[in-house]
C-alpha cells in the first residue's frame, strides 16, 4: 500500500526518473496511463509532484500538480480555465469541477480539494477501481489500476462525490459527441440506430423467455395449472 504522505521503497527509482526528466528539461504531459498526481510538500512548501502511471513505479518531477494540469490542457488544444468552464456548462457543477484532459482518449481528471490547496491531488477517472475507508475517518483509501492502494487526505464520502462528478462529465461529453456524430456522419447514425434496435430486441427476447418459462412446483405441494396454483391433495 502506498501512502501519499511518504516516499515508498522505490525512492531510488523515483530519483533516477526525476534526474532524467530534469536533464531532458521537459514538462510532464498527462496521458492515458497517468493514474494520479500527488503533491510533494517540503518544509510547508509545494515543490513538485509524484506521478503514478499504470504499470510503472511512481516518480517525482519538479513541476507542481496544477502546472502539469495546465500544461496538459494546452497540449491537448485547450486551457485549464476553458476546460473548467465547459465542465460547468455541461454538468452544472461549479464546486471543484472535474475536467477532461483529452476527449479523444477519454482522459478525465478530478481533484480531491480546491486547486489552490497545496494538498490537492488529481486523479484519473479511468483508473479508479475502488473507493474505501481508511482507519481514519479523515482519510480515503483509493485503489487504482494494478491494485495500487493510496491513502488520501479526505473522507471517503468526499472522495466518492468527486468521483461521481467526473463520471457525470464523462457521460455528458460522450452523449454530446454521439449527437454530433449522428448529425454529421450517416454511417455512424445508422450504426447507432442498429445498436438501439438490437438492444430493444434483446430486451423483448428476455421478456418473452420470462413469460414462457414454466413455474416449478414449490415445496409444500404447489403445482401449476394454467394460470393458477392448485394445492396438491395429500389424500
């Protein structure tokens, strides 16, 4: 289990990765493998970020979580403020709104706190497997892809609310993209209609199967006769 407040036993690998990024002088960009951005606080000051990626050990960079978020939004042709505004319009969520980093690869992130809070973590919706409680009511235990468990400094309920906000944004944006494609692509429209038809047909078959399935006699001597259950005589 990882604890976001301390470095784990892989600190040496984190330091090597950190030195490599510093040497290349590049900003870290969020991608589909990014699971979480955890703040690094030293002597009361926010100094960097521990990045968790699926299938890799966590590593530290000198950029703050919010600077990585802002850079990544620009990389995917938008701004952080623009992403927040569109989220508010789509979801009507104004307090700690989730954002889409890259709509093409469905990369959605949500925050644990206000973006001005040094303790704020950014988490990828796609990589959240479970949200549970820690030993402390002030901490949530989050399981990410690869069964990586991390304690976060907020309650389970607060964490769950933020997760649900991101899920709503994902659903809303997917719905909008479907509508846009249906209006502009005849082949996509036909495909969507076919999917809906097949789904309705599937439901009809389930209903028909339920209606035709014989009712088994229950224990105690009940058997089916037409539409009525008749008590079997023991005489």
